[in-house]
């Protein structure tokens, strides 16, 4: 399935008048008697692209729920405020993944506490989408700097005092080594570099 990224469409007016296919998730949907407006986002941009669905009297249009994965084929047209839109008809909107009626993310905003309860959906919110984009650019810039200055990226072992799921039983990290000077384990680790078992 050949499709065009929404980011490419939003930043390039060369597609105006051409037929394209986009895939993504429905962010908002408004329906009226003769026309429907569906905003779709594929994760390549913070902005959504508006799909204008021209309905006819005999069309069998079923409004897609927020969160539904869709594939839309239509013609790119100039929209308001120097944006682009996609004009299509109901038969050219294909549902790739239906969304249940109890889908928790809607057009209204969500609190961070609420989003913490569903980490698998956080990436579909504007807040996390923006944070992860900034983090991605920063990480790339840091890596580029160190690479250009002949540093080597190494994943160092993580040393912790937390014994998660028994992983700490595999081996211990210590600066003392074998010693008969200490009466018990607690005394031994209190004199160690970390001040406790690690």
C-alpha cells in the first residue's frame, strides 16, 4: 500500500490537484447532511490533515469514531489559511482498524494522571507527541556532537540497589572483594563504595 506522509503534504503545495493516499488515525469527525469533515493524523506531524467527505443522497457513509485507523484516497486541494485538504467520497475511505465505543482518548484534553493509566496510548496525544519530538531532536544533536568529536557511544551497565524480580541475585558489584575483616554482610556493604548492596 503506497501512501504519502501527512507531514510531506502539509509542507508541500506541489501535491495540489493530485490524487494521493494517506493512512492514519481519526482525531476528530464532524458530520452534516451533505458533507463530513474528518481530521486524520499519522504521527509524522503535530498537525492533522482535514479530509472533506462529499456525500451524495445514495452514499452509505458511516462516521468513523475518534481513534479509528483509516486509509483515505482523494484529491489534494488548497484549504484555508495556506493549508491543504483532501477531497474524497465515502467509498474511498477504508477502515483499517475499527475503534471501540469506549476508546478513552477524545477531542477534549486529558490529565497526566489519566494518561498514566494507559501508557500504550500516550503517543497519540499532542503533549507526548511534542515531548518525544523534542527529546528525539535533542538526542540526535547530542549524538552528532560526540560522534564528530571522536567519542564512542557505549551502553554502560546499570548499577542499582533495587533487586527487581531477583535480578540482583545474579551478581553483586563491590569495590572490596573477598575479605574476612567484616563480621557480617551488613557491615561489609556499609563500608563498600555504594554504602549498601548493589
